[in-house]
């Protein structure tokens, strides 16, 4: 956006403002500080509970997603795909699945836009009115546009909360941060730069399954899903 401060400059300004607030709080009367601390602790507990519940719901969603992901892993690879194109029933089913997935992604985009609209800080990034995507290319183009428009705000927010954590953690956290000598987004971007290595790690076959058009393999649950399931059970217990 033209005329706006660079993200790094805004983050530093916010860090200075937080430092000033901490210094002012240290000069407040003790009785007022106790009352204010109690209110802050109650607010923190409320937000912590909401975040814990959100994490639990996301973890449960990921566990439930494992079955469709396992089925997707069994779909034929590109070099074997032509073997199934001559079967009209399979071809019709494939078209039906493609349309269902596009509708699902369209719903996800709409939900994401509604969530942005409910927050005054993200309301400006809500989805613009447009006809529903008619093909995969137009769908991916819209997803890319959404990501690009939200990226600056996303990175600025991550940096802001990282600064708040460092300030509230005291000098020790500051020393650890200086040892790394990188902002949190620099660390993330450094990892993302080596995209080939990152993709290779996500595609490591830690489970065995049967892929159509290839050899038969035995099936077993991913260790990652086993860990999520155990964590979910412990939280309920």
C-alpha cells in the first residue's frame, strides 16, 4: 500500500510502544496494579481456553482427514493415469469428484472470507464478490490472489506477537533471540527457500499402501496420526 510504513518499521514502533506501556505500568499504585493484573489474568485464561479448544478441534479434524488422505494416496500416478481413462464409469466418477472438490474449496474460501469480515483488522481482506470459479485454473488463481493480498498483514501480525512474547519473557529471551540473530519471518522464509528439500520431507512414505496401477503394499497407520490420536485421547482424559 502506498504511503504506509514498511512492515519492519511498524513492528519496531509497536515494540517501542509496548516497552513504554511496561514502564508506565511499573509506576502505577500497587492496589491498582493488583486489580489490573487480576483482570489481565482472567482475560488471558479466557483466550487460552479458546485457543486450546480451537487446537483440539483442528487436531480432531486432522485425524478425521486421514482416511480420505489415505484414499487419495492410492489414486493412480500420472504415468499410470491413462490406464483408467478408457473406462466410462471411472471417467464419470472422476468428473463428479472433481466438481465436488471444487465446490468444497469454494466453501472454504467463503468461510475464510466470513472470518476475515468479523475482525475489524482483517475486514479489508475479505473476499471480493465474483462468480464462482468454473475450472481448476480459475480456482487456483483466486486462491493465489487471496494469499498474496493477505501475506503482508499475516507477516506483520506474526512479527508483532513475536516481539510481544520477547518483551514479556524478559532479558533471557532477548539474549536467545540475539543468538539466533534472525526475525521469526526470516527463519520461516529461510526454510521455505529450500523448497525441494521441504517438499521431499512431506512426501516421505512413512506408511505402506496400495497405489492403483502399481504393486500391492500393506497398509498401516502413520506414526504422526498415532501421535495425534494419543494426544487427543490424553486431552479428553
